[in-house]
């Protein structure tokens, strides 16, 4: 069982930045990623990173603004979000895929975090 605990959400104005963190007891051999769900919408993929950080993946809507990374010593995955827009407002979920799976869809996710709210005002 992998427990994922997100932090770092909050409210900022458009153009601002936030960094989300996802802490786990272990993420060894897990791909990791972030999804988000806006009010009235389905959950959508945001970003993912492979176990060795050799590859990263991003939704078109966040490319060039968001960066996913991971720190092995602390089993933490980060999402640096810059130039935030009101349409980025959502609950952000950390996700992990076992056996090196890259969580880019719900089918590739074995564990979810509880979510953290991000609100961007115009």
C-alpha cells in the first residue's frame, strides 16, 4: 500500500506560481503523476514522470508552464506551476503507477492522493 499526501495548494492571482508536493513512504519502481479535476468536469491528466526521471509528459494545456520532478531521498514528487491561469483552478491529485507504469490515465494509476485545492483568481 502506497499512501500519497499532497500539499502546497492555495489561492493565487493569475500569473502567479505554486509548487505542489506529493510525499510517499516509498515510490520505488513507481511512475508518478498529477491529475486535476475542475468543478463540473472530469478528472484530467496534467503531468507524469517515469521512475528514473528519464521522461516527463505534460498535457498540452500546461506545457511550458508546469514542471514535474521527483526527489528520491524523500520519496517526493513535485509539480511546479508557473504563469497560472484561472482555468488551472481545480483539485489536484497525485498519482502513482506500480511496476514502472506511467500514470497518464486512470487505468495506469494504482494509488491516488486525497487532493489539494488550487484556486487562481483573475
